[in-house]
């Protein structure tokens, strides 16, 4: 029987991250990172299980070559740290989970051996001594939280020497004892600076040399961060923005610059993308732009939050629109402006009522 590959990417710092940060956002961050790792599966590995902060992959009766395995490892580290950079550069939310997410790291355990399986309710999963060993290798004496560890059995299988060195990998030998049995391995600390990170879109920052077409001011009995959560978390949108059939968005993503959502109104899709603009130092701003409304080329909505104290803040809602043709400008003057003014005022009133109700529960 040919040997199989066992492959476990594990997010380092998960327990502390979950325990010391905002629960909902930390869960979203971990979910995003796990999805990123799954998408970076270049070797068509089978996903046996999601284990909280880790993914348990395997490749049955096949061991990739040294070159392919190292390429797979590099692909996952690149995808992981690229996403952390995106979270860092494009974040809106000032909460502790979003602020500290870029500090998360990744370790990958790669092992090999004869594979057995167990079937539970129709689900076939790897089982046996090699599976136990692979998971025990997660608890090792490597002095880093960002590394790849290759068991000695796998290293011998693919002829990967502890002397192997490249721009990204510099292997060393190590061993640990589990249940009175020594498991030898080689490992390489991965320096994120040696990775060629994937590109991503930078925040789209806009500026205006004129006053907003609409301004609405409102004070809220809630912290600035709390108000931002109710505005940017699209789960709450239907609680205060009325007249929308439904909102479509990625439920596993913390809203950030570049995030997209869709408002479906009378069967028509209005596509929004998150944008930003400059504000004063202590202010928080969230903006979104759409080109979908009829009679308008571009519509911008900005929510600028100014803290008053830890339990109160002020919200300035600004609406800007652009229309080039004389017909569109006429329609805005005769009809559209009045509709937008009413809808914006109603939305802020509804938001105030919703927050008052939910915060007093």
C-alpha cells in the first residue's frame, strides 16, 4: 500500500485571539482565514475536518514530490499572510479583534504513513497511528509560531534534507517525545518578509470640493465603536433601512474597505462598494458608493462618527450624488432629491430607535 500525506495548517494564537477579543468579529476573521487556506489548496488535498483553528487535509496513497510539497506550503503561507495584510490595510472597525488580527500566525504540520479510515454516519475520515502522530506534532518545541514542520518519515520519503535552504526555507532538525516515543522532524521558520504577497485593492479614498447634497445630524446614546458596528454590520441593515426586499452580502466577512453588498429593491439590484474619505483624528468614517440608481451616475453615502464620551457619539450622514446629463440633473431637482432626503431621514430615525430598543434590552 502506498503511503499517504497528512497535512495540517493551524492558526497560531487562536485561543488568545478568541478569548481576548470581540467574539463575533474574531469568529469572522478566523472563518475568513480558514477559507483562504482552503482556497490555497494547490495539491487537491482532501479536507477531512475543520478543527476549530486548524484544517486537517490528507492525500490518500500519494505523496507529492519535494518540489510540489514545498510549493503547496509556500502557497498557503502566502495566501494567509496576504489576507492578514489586507485585513490590516483595509480595516474600518477599530475593535480589538480587527486591530490584532494581523498578529495571527500560521504553522503547518506535514506527516506521512499508512492510512486507515473510520466511517461515522456516512463520513469517511482518516484514522490510526499516523493521524495521532500528526496531531501530536502540533505540540512541539519549535521556538516560533510561524513555521512548517515536516516529520522525518515524510522528509525521507521526498528526500528533503535538513540542510535544504532557499529564500523562504531554512530547515533545522528537531525531535520531541510523546508517550515515551520520540518523533523526529525537520522544521523551518517562515519569515513573512520573504513571501511574495498577493496584491489586493487599496482603500478607495474619495474627496469632494463641495458640500454634501444632503446632511443629517443625530446624537446616539452609544459608543462610537458600537454605532459603527450597527452601521457596518449588514446583518442589522434591514432593521433600520426600510423598503428593501433583501440585503445580499458575505456573512463570514467583517466589513472593510472594498467590501461589497447588494440591496434588492423591487427586484432590482443596487450594488454598493465600501469607500472612505479623510476625517479628523478622533472620528470614524464608513462610506459606500453605488452606480446603480437611475438618474444618478454615482451616489455616495458617508457616516462620520464623532465620540462625545465613552457612551455617547454624534453621527453626520452625508449624501453626495453625481449626474452629468441635463435630463438626470432635472430629474434630481424635480423628484430624486426629495426621495433621498426622506429616505435618509427615515433611516437615521429608524437606526436611533433600533439602537435604543436593542441597547435597553
